[in-house]
């Protein structure tokens, strides 16, 4: 039993769940800065729902990658290639799959609560989110353009606007634009993580953006998304939609610049520096929304 629980824990990939926490905090901080009353119960349920959805997609990804044989082909890194938990203990595959559907049930139950007590607006957000969780590994990874934006859509517009809606009962233009920051960043997170897995993914029939479009175009899109994330933040402050203090999020440029330099080396064929770029990309994804959230809380 202990081994099964440990396998389940590893397949859940707990460190990666921090991304859901910082995105929910960003949306919550925005509502506080705008002057909306803080609802502790709705915040807790929104955070639980985000973590459950994120955990479910991680578990389904682990299960599907084990079932397809991808785990045995992937060269694992700390940031890509899965946990390897089911590769070591395949007898717990059913447990991992069952846990994923249990978490989906948690997400659905929380969605029903918000539908009853907040409003109809959570329904389309929730349904699209559930669809992305269920279809990401099995279906969306075979469509390069959908795969390119699916993760950013989940952690950007869906998670930010979903949290904002359940805390305020509405969706504002400001919230929509703010959600583009994690949209661009998380697109880049998955895009870069797919590069080490290209050979293995190709063998199991996946058609991710790097596989179909090639490394040069992939890195150009990566640059565009990164510029988009920082550009949206600057435009929000320049147009007075966010306080000047929100520019604290630009501090992560100290990680972005060496990351871009490392990717220039990758483009030139020096793939040994890719793990450094992967690590810096994770830091940027976690720290940028967190710094903006802290700035908004402080400004409030």
C-alpha cells in the first residue's frame, strides 16, 4: 500500500502543481486590488479545483505515457519526460487512472457548487477546462497548433478568468488581458519541454509543434510568446489598467536573458545547455505571476 501511494504521489508531480497556486493567486490579487471583497471559501474552493484539475491532467499524462510505451523511450529530465513512476511500478497503473478520474470528479463537484452559488458563467469555463484535461495527452498532442496553445489556455484565460469569476461574479476586460500573461508563459513552458521528447513522441504518433514545425520555428515562436508575456504587462501598466508596482514582474528578465542565450546555443546545435533553459523557464513561469500578485496585494 505504501509503495502504491508513493507511486501515486510521484505520478501527481507535486512540484509542478505550484504553477496552479501562483496563477490562482494572481487572479485573486487582481480582485483584491480592484476592491472586491475577499471570499475565503470561494478562494479555497477555486484553489482546490485548480489543483485537482492540474493533478488530474498530470496523472492522465503519466498513465497514457505508460500505456503507449512512451515512458520507456523518453530521455527523462527534471522538467520533462514524466516521473517514471509507472515504469518502475506498472502494477499501480489502475490506481493512477482511478485517482485521475476522482480528481476530475472533485473539479466537477466544485463547478456545480459555483454554478449554484455564483452563476452560469462558470459553466463554459469549466466544460472547456475539463475537455482540455481529458483530451490533452490522448488527442491534442496529435494536433500541433492545438497542442501549442492548450496549456496556456488552461492556465491563462480559463484558470485566471474562472478564479476571477467565482470571486467577483463577473469577468472584466482587465482580467481577460491579465490572463494573457500566464497564457504566453505556460505555452512556452510546454513548448520548451517538448523539445527533449521529440524523438520519443514521434515514435508513439504524437505531432507536437516542435516535431511538425522544426526547432528553428519553434524557438522563434518561443521568443514571440516570451515577448508577448512581458509586452502585455508593460501595456497594462502603461494604460493604467494595473499599478506601476506590477512592473515588479519584469524582474524575471534576469532569468529570461540567460535562458534566451542558452536557446541560441541550442539553435546552433549545442543541446547540452537545454536543461539550463528548461530550468530558467520554470522559474520565469512561477515567479512572474507571483511577483505581479505580490505587487497587486501590496498596492491594494
